C-alpha cells in the first residue's frame, strides 16, 4: 500500500491516447532487477514466473532448451559448460584483460577471442556466442516479463551501469539492448539511480551531501551527491536537484570475490579430506561448491559458523565441513583496506571530508556482509551510517523514475540530476607541417577531465588546410588490458571549404569541431565545419567594426564553449565565392544597375559563415557492433526464439494429445451405463473409437517423440471426429430443457401482449385516441405466434420418441433461432412510442359589455395518456402502465 500511495504522488496518469511503458533494468553480475513504469500499473519491482523480486543473471542451454534466472543457475551443477553467469565481466573485454582472466577463475565456461578484439564464450557443442548476444537474451526475457504485466508491447528501456564503465562497455550494453528488440532511452550510473530513489519522497530544507556506498557483486562504488530542493522562479514549481560531486570505485572487490574465496576454503577442505583428489579439476564439483559457497555466506552473515554439506560432490564422494566466520574473514583480510578505499577516493574527488557529509547510505546486496559493515563502521562514525534505501531495489526504482521523466509520456516528480565523468579524456592530433619534409608534431589536450559534467559540448578550433584526424583517448588505462584509444574521427572536405571561404573574402578561416559528452557518457564528434568571417568594407560596416565589436581571433587548436552562430549554408557561400571570382576590369564599366545588384549580393554574405565538413568516426581498438553484425545477431536470436516456440507448441500438442487419449480410454472402459458417454453412444461407435484409440497409443509410444506438431494434431482430430457425435447428443440433451422453456416463455409473453394490446385498441377507439398499433400489425404478430407454437408442438413430439444414443431430430440452435424471430417481432411492437393525439376543443367567444359572442372551432396538439378512467396529460414518450409485460 505504501508503494501505491507513493506512486500516486509521483506519477500522474496521462491520457489513454498516449499510453506507453518504460522498462528499467538494473543489470548486475549476480542478479537482475527490473521495474515497469506504466499508467494504471503499481510502481514496483517486476516479478518472475516464480514470484521472485530479483532474477539471477544466468542463461543456460539444456539439449536445445534455453533457461533463464534461477532455472539456469540450477543447471550449472549439471551442465557447467552450458551455463553462462557473471557475463558483466565480459562486457567489451579483450581476451587478455584482467576481467576475462578473473572470469575464468569463477566460471567453467570456455572463452575465445572474437573478430572485434573482445571475448566470446563457447558451449559444449562448439557454438560460440558473444557476450552482447547472451545479455540480449536476458534483456529479451525481462522484456517478456514486462509485457505480461503491461498487457502491451514494451520497447523503451533505461539501464543502470557502473559509473566507471568505459565507452567500450557502454557501447556493448547499447548493442545488447538493440539486439534484444528494445530501444535505449538512456544509461544511468547506478549510484545516481540510488540517489534518485533516495530523493523520491524527500524534500531538503537546506542542501545535504551524502555518500552512496554501493557494494555490488562485481565491485564497490562510492558516489558523493548533493541534494537540494529548489523553486523555479518562473513557474513556482518545487523540485529536487541532485548534483554528483565525486566518484570512487574498485572493480576487483565485491560479493563475487568473497564467494570465490569461500569456495577456495571449501575446495581446500575437500582436498585435505580426500588425498589424491583435486576438486578444482572437476567442473561440476566446482559448480556445486560455488552454489554451496553462496549459501554458506548468507548463513555466516548472521551466524559465527555454518555447516557445509554437499552430497556426491565428485567421484561419488560426499562433502561435509564446518566453516567459521573468522576463517572467511581471515581469508579476506587483505581486502579490508579495499572495502573503504572507494569512500576516501570519492571524497577526495569531490574535495570534501567526512565532516562535510551528512550520511553514508549503504546499498547493494553485499553491503549486508558483516566484514564490509565493520570496515565501514571503522571509517565512518556510527551516526553517519544510514540504511535509508532498499539495498537491492533502490537502483532499479530510481532508474525507473528517471526513465519516466525523460520519456515525455509521464508527469513525474521534478527531480533533476547533474552527473559527471569518471575518467580523463584527452584529444590528440598531428599539427600541420611547417615544411614538406618536417616531421608532424603531436598535440594532446585534456578535453574532458574527470569531473566534467555530462550532457555538455566543447568546440575544438584548428588552423588546418587539409583533412586530418582527431584521436580520443583515456589519459590512463581505464581497466588493465583495455586499450586507451576509444575513437578516431576523420575530418574531410577541409581544402574545398577553405577555398570557398577565402574566395568569398573570409580572413584567416579555421576549422571547428563540436565534441559532445552525452548524458549517457558517450563521447562523439557531433559536427565539424569550416568557419570564417567576411568583413563588410562599407562605411557602415567599418563603423560597426570600430564601435560594435571585433572579430574573434581564436587560438589554433584550442577548445572553447560553442558560440552563438549565424549559419550560412554551404551552397550560399559557394555562390558568393563564384560571384566574387567573376569580377574583371571590363566589368568596372558596367551599368549602375549591375553594380547595385553585385553590392546587394556582396552584402548577403558578410559576417560569420560556416561550411559543413564530413565527419567519419573510426574504431581502431574495440569497435561497437556494426549494423550488419547487430542484424545478424538479432536474426540469430529470432531463429532461436522461433525454434523454441515451435518446440513448445509441439510439446504442448503432444501433452494435450496424450492426456486426451487417457481421458477417452477412461470413458470407454467405464462400466457404468448411466454415465453420459455410455448413454449417448452406440456400441458400433464405441468399438470404432476403441480401435483407433489403441492404434493412437501404439503410435504415440513408438513415434511420439519424433512426431511433428501437425501429425499430433491430425491424430487427435481423427479421434475427436468419432467422439463429436456422442458429445453433441449429450450437449443437446443438456440444452434442450432450457431452449424449450425459452421458446414457451416467448409464446406466453406474446399471447399476453396480444390480449392487452387488442383491449387497448378497443378502448382507445371508443375515446377517439390514437393507438400505438394497428389491427393488421397485431394480426401479423398473432400469425407468427401460431406458426411458432405449431412448429414447436410438432417437433417436440417427434423429439420425445428419439433415444439418447440417437441424433436429435430438432436442434436447440434452431429452437433458439425461431424463438429469436418471435422475440424481435414482439419487441418491435412493444417498444413503439405513443403517437401524438389531436384533441378538438371549442373556443367560445362570449359577448361581454355589448360585444357579440361567436362560436369557433380550433385544433391544438397535446400528448395525452389514457389510464382507463380519465384523460391525463403525460410527458411525450412515457410508457403506459397497461403496456408493461
């Protein structure tokens, strides 16, 4: 109820004509959480088919079947090479990078390099899948769950990602979204999403600074965020503002690392007990120990010791061992400084100290681990530690609200966010050579330093004469094994554009490129153009230049904010260039008209002029998937879906056919003669069914596993054809009494109506009142009644002589159809409105005061109602009491 009330306060339902759904997904290395924003649907976390609020990040293959979530995770102990979990480590990761090396320690899956310098995983049958394809399968599964709740197609999605994600990883997530059939609204940093969730139901009388300390499965993230409540001066609307001030993180420490170390403790215990056996060489055994380590860790979070027990762990050997919390903490002692280092790094990044912080908000499932909580308590005063958000669901609920606010389909609580970049991004390029034989000089500049606001643009200015390339790199290696070069952009068409500007009279033209840092953290060159200013040499222009301003002499290879531009198209500048070049001495003697025309044309191209250039991005290290690759991946997933759907239909047809055979066999073998099947069937019919039934059982046992869906359906139809006459007889026997009663009811209603209607006609004729019906209409209704009664009497008598195992001579559907004809005839007359009556009255003009009296006759229309005793004026169209049946 609390969630419903909160949702009502945050979300106003939009008109039905623009209803839409927004799916929010918090994709974690261990679990996926999802939420759906849709008008009329409670704002909450999506449940899977087992009513679980979080879904394990696993996909598995079992003999052609594909499973997700907990079902897939369970298969890891039987098919470890065909169960894919913790795919977050493989996102855009090169084969020799640290994340892939770590993945091989916790997973039994084989990895191979891909054609894009990333990593593919291999099934036991040799089939290769990219991490984007497997993640897309999971996203499509979440999409299906959302559509079941929404009752409509779901397309828009917002996904949380760690703030430390590189552009390579963000591209991979975007590719997976596109392959799954969804449309990406935005990527939101998970710490920012938790901050949005925190601000959903709060206002801040004065600014507050909190640290979101998120301990996930694959890493620890600390986000310093400032919260404030502001009022818009123009609209008067009040809203919250969230400003990210700093980040700190560690990609190597999280819940999975603790699971791995606990599994190592269990593996050592097994090897010590069973000398000569190495459980680490058995993939199934290690998968079972991983599952057991997760269970034991949960117990140790609340207890000082736990008993670990696995039946038939490997080589038909059972495993049983007691594990103490102190043993696990000793194995993780080297991690203790790493638990709190992201917190200190985030404060340093924001330029703050703990004394400036209101609280440290703990989030993430692994934040419940006692050793992590103890480390935080040693670093942060107890009164500054807060548990104000749901550790598991805060990120996905915050992402859902933010997704709804940017979808333009919802009216949500006004919460604005300002996020920042985590990594330093620099731009480098080669300076123009001063001489043909000189070696070009490389120039680098930090374009977006760490802490730059996302959603901003910067303009780079160059003095170049030819085409050139801008390189965008991370200043430091973002992840061990990942490249620093993220993007190369070629700027083409420079020489021609500069020629056009120079010919048009531009002085010192330059090249400008606009670099965008999007809200989702993507860096791109949105446009590039040749820029120049053409001065006005007239007296007015010179006065403007003297008093009004000056042209901007920009430094070569500099960066600045984008200035307001008065853009002139390339075609216009080209036209001005050609007209300027055409001037010759012979034209100096042209007429004044031509000179004025040229002067006007010259005036049109004065001022700043921009000529667009060609921008071509190139990916030389880890490229995102191309359009062709994404299309091929989507087709591949659709083929898997189609195969699964066909298999599901075949299995459903087989199960339905098998259950139908058993039901029919029970009917045949039942000795009770009073049962409907025996009463309504003949001996010959039962013999035919029994013979075909035996053949069907034999066929199903021999060929049922290989049969096609159409064969199964045809076999069932053959039996249903024999059974259908028997079922029809029984259904007719069941429906006959009701159909007969319905027919007789309308006979009785019609006769009662005729009696009252004829009486009304007689009385209305005596009083000279108009009638609703004519005698001919009532005679016609009576004729229909007599025909129906005669038909019903004749065929009901015939039906009485029909046995229960014989086909009926009169069908109930025919009885209903004939009764319907009589009903419609009756209703047509009964619902007729009362006609207006014409009353004649005498108007007497009496002679008063010596005036003569004259008798005249006139007509006046007035609706009358006759109740059998006196004339009573009623409203037009009111029903008559004696007209009611």
